[in-house]
C-alpha cells in the first residue's frame, strides 16, 4: 500500500475517528433512549435487551470475518461497505414500527459496524508507519471512544427530550454520509500480503453458540428454565461448543486459536474482557431503567447523572496505559476490579431507599468509571504479552471479540435479573464480575503466568505473516509508553 503524503494523513485520521464515533456513540445514546423506546413500541424488558444484544452479538460474531475479508478484498472497499450498511441500518432503525423490526435493523447496523472498527485500525496502521506518529494517531482515535462515553448520555438525553428516541438514529445518517464521502476522497486502498483462509464452519458454530445461549438467558425469566424452547437452546449451545473446540483444534488456520488459552495471561485477559464488558453492559442497562423508571428522571436528567461515570472513564485510560508500560498490568487490573466491585456494592446500598442520595449515586458512578477506565489497557497488553507478532494479531482479535461477547452476556444475564424484579441481584452480579477481575489480575500477571505465555509463544505458528497489522480489532485505545529497559522496549514494540 502506498503511504499517503503527510498532508493527506490528517484526513485519513479524521475518517477513522468519525467511524469509531459512529459505533461508540450509538451505544451510550441508545441506553438513555431505552425507556422512551419501551413506552412507544410497547416493548418488554426482554425486548429492550434484544435491541442491545442483537447488535453486540452480531458484532462479536462478525469482527474476525470482517477483518480477514478486508485484508483479502481491500480495506477501503470493506470500510465503505460498512459505512453504507451502518448508515442504512440507522435510517431503518429510526423508522422501525415495532420491536422485532428494530432488532432486525440493529443487526444490519452491527454488520456494518463490524467492518468499521477493525478496518479503521488497520488503515491507521498502514497510514502512520512511523511508530511515534502511529501511537499519537491511535491515541487520538481511541480518545474518541472516551469522548463518546462522556457526551453520549447527555446528547442522547437532549435528543430524546426534544425530538424523540428515533432521533438518536437520525444522528448517524449525516455522520455516516460525510465519512463515506471523505473515505472515497482520502483513504487509499490496501490489502494484506497474505491472508488467512476463511473458516465458514467455525463462523457458523460461533454464531449458533452465542445466539442460542443469549436467547435462553434473555427469555428464560418469562418462559421458565424448563420450557422446551429454552432447554432446546441450551442443548444446541452445548453441542455447538462441543463441536467448535475440536474442530478449531484441527484447523491449521482456525477462526479462534484454542491453544492460545494455554497461556495464563491470555486466558486471564480474555476472561477479564468478558467480565469487564459484561459489567459495563449490565450497569448501563440497569441504571438507565432505574434512573428513569424508578426515580422518574427525564432522559436528560439520567444522562447528567451518568456523567460522573463518563468523566473518569475518559480520563483514566491514558494513566492506566502509562502504568502498564512502566510497571506492568497488575496494578491497573487490581484498581479496575476494586472500582467495579465497590461501585456495585454501593449501588446496593444506594438503591434500597425510595429517595437515594444523589451524592451516593454520583460516587457509585464515579467508582465504576474509575474501574472501567483502568481495565482496557491491561486487557490488550496482557492478551499479547509474551506473544511474537505472528500470534499477537490473533490474540488481539480474540480479546476484542471477547469484549463484545461480554457485553452481550452482561445485558442478557443482568437484564434477566432486572426483568425478574431482582434488581439487587443485578448489582451483586456486577460486584461478582469486579471481584473476579481483581482475582484474575493477581493470578494471571505473575512470573508463573508469564512462563505459560512463553511456552505458547515458543510453538511455531502455521501462518507467520498473520500479524496485528492485519487483524487490528481494538475497540478501545491503549497508550503504552516505552519501558525504561531498552531491550524490553524493542521486544514489546515488535509485539504491540
């Protein structure tokens, strides 16, 4: 791929930033609009869960496929297709006459979104080839995610209050069209020198596994765990998992590398990603309904109440990255686990009262934002820790997919507790996620854990050209300064 001239790199960065703004802003805005959607569409709590999970499930299932397809047929081409699908899906969502239609259109959005985040990172990697420039570009790109978390609830509240919930989808249309035009003008085409073979069987098994398991968790509170459809879904999910693992083990180029899970840091990072984003998805879902339905706040009022969570979530990632780069991932993981756990425990105390203290709620949300703000940099670092470049890309892709899976399961499980009228149980589930992150941070970052990563890294890969550049699927930023030890700096630079 020809590297764009310096003057043309800024527009490329702008295009990539607009694309991540589309994907990330959509999540925080939509959460604030849920109660209005529920009232207008006469939706159940499970219907609201599906409007969120249909998106994250499709995104989790298609991320790796979208990245490899872009490597094969052209990154700009797939990026533009993603923009078209996401923009069209947003327009269709704004016209949805019922919850079922909204869920279907959200899946169209997700299909487009899966082509934006990983491909945008690959475009940035190929555009900014000098390491320092690349780090700055990725930092700016990732900062948009924090900005959307801070601005999303308030902007969503303003739109819902003034125009209605459908306007949160209208917002995506002009941004999507502008990004599409800029991409056609400034983004050069590029392909990977060698791509992995497609894995349609593994892709299908993953979709079946995630879809049936999520359906069972969401619908079980209404139908009962012993209802035939729920039992059938659980059996199908178990069969899909039982078939997926041995099938992927036999493939030379699997969709997901099962042997990477022999690395304790990698397994810990994957589990931490699932737990952290399960906590986030459940926390946003539960609090949005609580603030508007239980406390009677407006959409804008709910958005303003969530600002204490958004601000540390915006400010803490750079600090977390610096700590990871200088001292390793253990401290940020411990802070993340402690913050998430403490916020959920405080939420149990705060929501017992019919008129909770605003100060206590603000502290609760700030602690969660602190914990979540510290968790992303160590997830990515720990996932690729000790891996050579040939394995770092696969590890990063799996970690990114785990984030989406965690969000889906969090909304499903914690939302099921809310639907069953057990809101305190929802808070305790979030507290359990935080406590598990705390334990994983202590267990998977020591010397013994690092030794398992080195053993996995010593095994040759089937495809040594499959690198992070070709599978960059990081939805949130990492900002890792160079460690002081020069030898370690060079090695980590190759890995990351």
